[in-house]
C-alpha cells in the first residue's frame, strides 16, 4: 500500500497545482486594492500541495529503506544487501527518484512562500503562485505520464540490481539534494520575477522579498558544487578537481547566473536600480537550471554524472524547457518596456562595478554554454569534437580576470557616484600585490601564465576583501557586510588553491614491486604489500603504501581497485594524505606480467584551499541572509512602532477638544 499512497498523493498534488495556478491567475483579474474571491484558494492549495508532494517522496524513501522489490524503481536501483545509507540515497540516485525529490522540494518551497510571505501585494502574490503552480504542473505531468516512480512489477524481483558503484558514497547524500534545492530556489525567484513583471510591481519592496530566495539558492548551489567537486576528485581517481564535464557545467551555469542575479537584486533593494536587469537575470537563472535538467536527463550526454534516459523523456523535458523559457522570455519582451527605469547612477560607482561584473559573469556563462552545447551541435552533422580546458580556461580567463579586479575595488566605491582618484592608495596596493606576487613566484621557476595570474589576483583579492572594514568599529559592522567580506575572501582562497594546483602539482606514474620505493617531491612512497579485501557488496585489491616526508615517520595509505558485484563494475578508490600545505593522492592500477604494480601518485600543493574557499563563500552567503533577515526584522519593528505611535496620536486627537500640535 505504501507505493499506492505515494502515487495517490502525487496525483492529488498535481490537481492542487492546477487549482493553485487557476486561482492565482484570478488575482490578476482584480483591480488594484481589490480582492477576487476566486483567488483565495491559491495559498491553501500551495500549502496542501507541499504536504502531499513531501508525503509522496517519503513513501518512495520508505520503499527503498525496506527494499520493496515489487517496485520497479527499487529493483532497478537497490539491493537487499546494501548498507542502509546507500538504500536511502538510492532513492534519488536515479532518474525518477531524483525528479520526485525535485518536485517535493519545489512544492515545499511554494508552500513556504504561500504560508509565510505577507509583504507582497495580493495581485503579485497571486501571479507568483500561478506561475509556481504552472511550473510544478509540468513536472507532475512528467512524473505521472512519463517517469512514474511508483510503477509496480508484474512479479516482484528475487533481488535488486543495485546502485551504480560510483554513487555508493556519502557524496550522494549531500551533492544532489543541495543542488536540487538550489535549482528550486531559482524556480521561486523565477516565479516571483514573473509575478512582479505581470503586475508591474518591480520595485525595492519586491526585491526585498526576492533576495532571501536568491541568496538561499546561491548558497545551496555553492555548497552543492563544492561538495560535488571534492566527491568527483577523490572518487573518480583522475586526480582532478574540475573536468569541464558537460554535467558539471550544467550546475555551474545556474550558479553563474544566480551570482549575477544576487548582486542585481541587492542593488534593486538598496538603490532602486537595475529593475529590468533583475527580471532578465531571474528568467536566465531558471533557464540555466532547466537546461541543466534537460542535459542530465535527456540522454544526449555521455557522462558519469548523467542519468541515461530514453529520447522520449528527453523530448518531454525539452518541451517543458521550450514552454517555460520561451514563454517567459516572450512575456519579458512584451512587458519589459512597462517597467520603470529606476534610479540612475554613474559608471564610477558601486552600482557601476556590479553591472560590469554582471556583464562579465554573463560572458563567462555564454562561454560555458557554448562549450557545452557545441559538441552536441556538431554531432548532428556526424562530426565529433571534444571541448575541454584548452578552450574553457583561456576563454573564461579573458572575462574572469577583469571581473576579479573590479570585484576587489567595487565594495570600496560609493553608491550612485564616486571618483576613482579617491581610491589611489587602494588601487596602488592591489596593483602592487598582483605584480609583486607574480614577480616573486616567477623568480623561482617557469610556470604557466594563468596560474601565475591566479596567484597574483588571489593575493590582491584576499587583502582587498577586508578593505571595506578599514577604519570601522568591527563590532558595529552589519552582519551582511561581514558576509560580503567572507564570501569575497573565500573566492580568493579558492583561486589560490586552483592556481597552486595548476602551477605546482607533481605526478609520478611507476610500476613498483612490493618493497620498492618511488620519490615525488619530498615524499618517499614505498609499496609494502598488495592484498585482497572484501566489503559489504564488493571485493578489492588493496595496496599498503608507507609514505614518509623528508625522512619522517611513515603514514600508511590504502588505495583500492574495487570490483562491485551488483551491478558488476570496477572502480578505483584513491587514498589521500592531507597536510596543511596540500594533499598526496595515490591510486593503484593493474599488475604487470613481471609482478610489479602500477602506482600513480600526485602531490598537489594547497589543493584543499579550493574547497575551503568554497565553504567560506557559502558561509558568507549564510551570513548575508542572516544580516538581511536582521535588517528586515528591525524595519518591520520600526514600521509597527511608528504605526502604534500614529494610532496613539489619533486616539489622543479624538479624545482631546484641543487639536494636537
């Protein structure tokens, strides 16, 4: 009965999405200041729909937990002998389950918006919920008509096939849910943007409602991408932290658009500028999340990250993509002219710096989009090409370098208008740091240009991140400002790790007999033995490596070559030795005919700073959210207090025969 309860809940949630969409649309028919009686059902429909969608997902989660092999999805993606953690994460380690998770988070977000957001005018809220219901309805239709997660087998399977071994990792419990929650946050931002556009309410009040959703989505995407990068780094055994894989790019593109949107909505909230730009970026960010969904689930990509799906499902998603994004841009083209311009500002101002960086982010987004889609386009003409770092790195750097320089200076500029001459000391300091670090590193050897520039920019950005605090009482600095400082410093830390990995990494590939030693940097790596081991659903060949640094006490590493039996697949499990200044990364390969074993070892100086920086960026976003919530609470308290004072004065006026002064 559990799957039937889940399926019934899903159908009811879809029906409520229709009610939410229709009822919300009636709000648009009401004149300003009036309420349409048919519009009152949108909010309760969204709240109940959230409960039903979450219930449906919990029913699927329970089916995986008990390994209900009468369910086709469980039989295809689980196994009774799997550890419980992988049974649970297997719920979304497949196409249907991941889409149900997506829909569940989407409905929950819509329910929270409907239940707690009271600041938007009724017409704008109705339009927003109508758009949100329309988006949800498409995904409900996709699940129920094309990808039913609760489909029963005619005869229960004797045993399950098992989860893809590459997904049998704690990363599956962190990376996909955070990314999906980020994508869904962008869908709420999209609905809010379209609601404001349809009702011509694009103003600072709307931006203050939109901002926490954008910030929340951006934080989740940042954390999800950071976790996914580290997962791929240690799991795939290639020794790299970003491969420009098309599915990796599918998560990067929404992050780039969300970063631009986050800054734009802050300008709109604080300065009543960039109205049209904010709406356009809201549509673009959601477009990129939809495009990523299509790329991952359409079957057009070959990737370790992609869900292989038949073309019919891909066509369904492509239809949704065209409907949502084509319709949104059509409405934007028709309605954007009615949006008031907002306040003007000079090029030399904080707004000007934010606009410049938004343009740079959009250019990088275009480069990643082109590099991701170009191989797909050439395949139409039977031409296979590969687009990788030789394209992405230099093409992206053309726009990333000026963006980072402006990011270092932008927070120091004044709003509306400023004079660059006022920042002579800061500009000279930033230039000196960039040039000085590049010159210093170049003195010790020849290194690639981009990592050198990265080191110089990282140093300048790390110092510049704290310059907005200069001369201020640190105890009185707003929490949101601390968030900006920490996020910008996190970018510098990540950039430092990327540059060091690119400039200073060392690699050693050797065939080693037991007892043999190889040297990499100041590390001595000795292969002591190779032995078979067994896990809960795999067997492996495990190496015992004794690693000593500069003659110090050896540390044991155990890289493995695993063979999973359900489903049958071989994987390489790396072993990592982490030190404050980097990581030693070891992988074991095959045995040669003479008895020697292939051992591959990397020394990657400061590579961990890439992920430390990502966590700092996410922390900065969390502090920014906390700061904005704090400001909003104070603003509401001030408004309430002012209203109380006005009410007291009016009461005194009514009771006193003498008019109040």
